[in-house]
C-alpha cells in the first residue's frame, strides 16, 4: 500500500523533474539541482517513506514499495512524461521506475546509485550493516558507516555537516529495514527491462557500478563521472552533476519523444 509522501513543488516547464533522495536523507539533498531546474522545469522534491516529513509505517521499505510511493505521487500530480532523478537508494528507485513504469517516465537519472549487480563482498557488507543497525548499537553503527564510507577526502564544510545531521537523525527502524531489504531487489533484471533513456552519474569509475559491469546488461545507458567528490557528488560538485543532467535532457529527452523512450513517427 502506498503512502502519501511529503513534497515540495516549484517552477514550470516540460519535462517535469522528480528528485528522489537516498537512504536516511530527505528532499533537501537535491537542493542545488532543484533550484537550477526550477527556472525552466516543473520540479518536485520529496521525502521517501520513513524520511523527512513523510509517514514512517512499519513496513514497505523495499525498492518496489518505495518506487510505488513515488509513482503514486507522480500520478497524483499528473506528472506523466516526467524524468526521475535519484541519488544512491533513490537511484535504485529511479531504475526500478524506469523498468516498471515507462508509462509515466520520459527518462531517468541515477546519481551514484546503490549497487545494481552487487558482488558477494558487497552483499556481505550490507548484511553486516543491517544486523548492526538493528542491534543495540545501531545509532553508533550508522554514524560510523556515514562518516567512514560516504565521503571523499575533499568533502567537508557545511554540506558535510548537513548530511551527517540529517542521516544520523533519521528513524533507525526504517533505516535498518531498508538495508536488510536491498539484497531482494534484482537490479540486473530491472536494468535489462529499462526502455527509457537512462543516465548514470557516478562519483568515480571502477566501483561496483563501473560502466563495464552496467553496459553488459543495458548497452544504452549513458554515463558521466564527477571529479573530486565522494558519494554525495550532487552536493559537493553540484555544477558538474547539474550540467550532466541538463545535457542528458537536451540530447535524450527532447520534444517528440514518446513515453517509453521511442521517437514518434510524426515528430
């Protein structure tokens, strides 16, 4: 069952853009992009269930349910033909929507998404994190994970302080359940099913979502890689991420493109 998500709306123009934050974050985590694109597009930023001002039910913290919440909001706001851009967990949600709701989307952007085809090592790491988050030292385990795994050497200042504050104060129950549910998502199947234009904006090459690993499953994916940031590249290098999204919209999500990524014969 979907939940009513808290959201902000601003701007006007096509295609509408929906920004989906990552694990334990909130709608402020795409603030630079929302501000930029609201000058020429209708822009929606939202809080996923269990985050920010949205409800935190006891269940529904799997990728399919989280994606269904976003789709429900898109239908409520009549956002047919939207482009969904998600960061981290939100990137996985964007891919799931691109695979299952091409009737709603004109394109999707995954900004440094979670692992699409995780190795056994990555699966073991997530299992250990889920156990730690659901244990008596869950608060400390989350803070340690955030501080040691999500920032680059040059990531500092007020942006880092904001990230840590929001993530470490998000409800711990949904946080642990979300991580525990990640292995159940078949990212490879979702990626293979995507038929709309899809952009990955990675923080670095050579990781679990390296282009060579992703393109095996969907050779149509576009890639960009930011310079000099860690996982939160949309906040620490906003001009790089924003310009890549803007170019993607210009080249791949253009007038005359039908839903599902096809070009209309009368265009």
